[in-house]
């Protein structure tokens, strides 16, 4: 996207969020073994999902069974369990017994704790600062560099181990991207920043490996470009780098007979502009865009428009399930958002998070998805 289009996008309120939950202030798979993929956009029955993890990691198995049973009764057919849940291996067969498809939710490129052992693994901004010791925005925003072979090997081993867990349906990638180059307007005052364009402290990655790889491709050093944010080849290099990581992980997961899904920013244009995701080119089995209207200063009707943009861009390549941010939806609005997503081609909806729904939310949602 060129500078003119980018500024137009900002003017429309398209500003970024982080991963499966915004900044918490608080290879080719065709040669891989066949896997069972989610229902495609061909008129087949919709499937509805929920992200589950934050705030319920300490639940007992009985508490989980009670929650999952209620969700299944309401029409939820798949749950994305955060990999940090201690009883994950017990949860997977329990979910299966209740008729719920279990998926493992993995935070992918954001990985703290390796700074001392591997300081070179972390992305570097245009000012030369590493996210390993000076992360943008918040202290946990420590993203690894997707250009580095040791990082890719680390991810291959991590995702491969998760894919070997018996009974899991898919590995779900979250934070599969670069740090946000633009944050939501509502957060600018909190952090004392104005992001009316791409500024150096939030623009990644300019590490030695990225610079050398780009220079080998083009003969250009990205740090010497007149205007790096508007340089199409430099933008494409970063889109392609994330795409290669995703498609590499798809091969790993498919070798174990599992699916690969991902949480992404809501539309192809927003995803490319704000976090360098070109998710229409990923070898996924399903994509779960975070169509969180309130983060973009939009009304509920935008859920339908954003869903339509994603469905049209994919053109049937794989299913799309629209992610809805429940804390910003009344029960009536949740039902409306679900109807809009389905009417505009989504294969189902995804709730962030399942535990945040009130009894009224479940009642209104169930009337739509079981009606």
C-alpha cells in the first residue's frame, strides 16, 4: 500500500490492535498429507468458535467441563485453548467427549524470556533499538525476528511439539506478525504519542539479517531509503518474511495430520498496513480475523463490511471465521454482529473470549446460531 492509500486508511479510522487481545493494559502445503479442514464457504453448516485462556487458566477440570457444556449447548463447536493452561492435556479429551473440537492457541512471534541467551533474536526498529531490551509500548512486546534461521528453527520445534499432542484439531497462531507500527487512536494519550504516520521507534525490523537479506534481493539498504514506510519492495519483503514463516509452520503441522489456523487483523488492507500480515497468501486451513469494530472507531455494521472484504479477497481459498470482541457488544449487538458476519460470507464467528459472555449474551447468540 502506498503512502496516499495509507493516510486514507488512517482517516477512515483503521488503526491497529495487538494479536488475539489488544495491548493489555491490564513452503507449500499442497505436498503435505491430507488433513480434515473446517467447512468451506460452500453453503455447509456454520461452525462457531471461542478463544479461551485469560482468566481461567486456574480452573479445575470440572469447572472447564461445566463451561464447555454450556457453550456446546449454545452452539459453540470449537474452542481455542491457550497453550499455557496447565491441564491442557486433560482438557482436550474432555472437550472431545462433550462434542467440542479442541484447538491449541499459540502466541507465536512474541516471546519474552530469551533476551539474555539470544539477544540477537529480537526485532530492531528504525532507531536501532531492540525489542529484547527496549520493546515498544509495553514491557512484554518482545517480538522475535522472522528473518533469522535460529528463530524459525525455534518456532518449528515449538509448533511441532504442540502438533503432536493427541486429539488436538489444529494449532492456532496468534501474534504471527511484526509489532504494530500504528496503535489505536484511543491509546495515543495513554502512551503520550501521536501516530499520524509510521515513526522509527515502532517500525520493524532493521536488524543486520533483515538489512542484508533485503540488500541481497534489491541492492538497497532499508536504512538508506529516502522514505522506508512508502517503499513497496521493503514493505513486500516484510510481508513475504511473515508469509514464509506461516507456510513453513503449515508444513510442520500438516505432517502431523493437524490443521493450522491463525488470528489476524480484520481486513487484508489493515493487516498489511499495520502489522505486515498478507494473510490471503498463507497456507492455512482457516483464518480467524479479529473484526473488533470498536478498536477502529466503527459501529457494529462494520463487522459485515470487514467480513465481506476478507471473504472476497480469499475467493474460497480457505474458510474465514469472524472474530467478535464481546466486551464491546451488548447482547443485541452480539446477535446483530453474528448475523452480519454470516450474511457477508463468514463460515462462523469466534468469540473473544468465551468466558466474558453474560447469560443474556448466550441467550441472544444461541437464538441466532441455532435458529
